[in-house]
């Protein structure tokens, strides 16, 4: 299992898809600091939100949930 996870509408993406998603996310954020909504839109999603789950970075992506403002990643239990 990869250390970088992506959960799309409650379902974890396979490791290879999660790594590719994180790579696109990192490239986007390097060029558009803090623009989560712009990245979500580029992926045809409603929102993307980073969180930490038990020390593991997770991107929560949704096709329906509205984007919340960029903040420090909340820390959650796994």
C-alpha cells in the first residue's frame, strides 16, 4: 500500500491511481498555491481536501461535496 491515499466519494483509489492523483495535485499546488477548488475543477470534481489519517496523508475528493477553504490538514484517526 502506498503512503499517499486518495478517497473519492468514500472509496479508496487503487495505489497506482492514488499516486498519479497525488502527482497531479502536487504539480497543481506548486503552480497555484492554495487553489484546491481549481484543482478539483481540473479533475472534474466538486472538491478536494487534504487530511492526515493516523499520520498518513489523504486527499478526500468528492463529485458532490462543496469545496471548503484551504486550511491546515485536519488530523484524524485511521
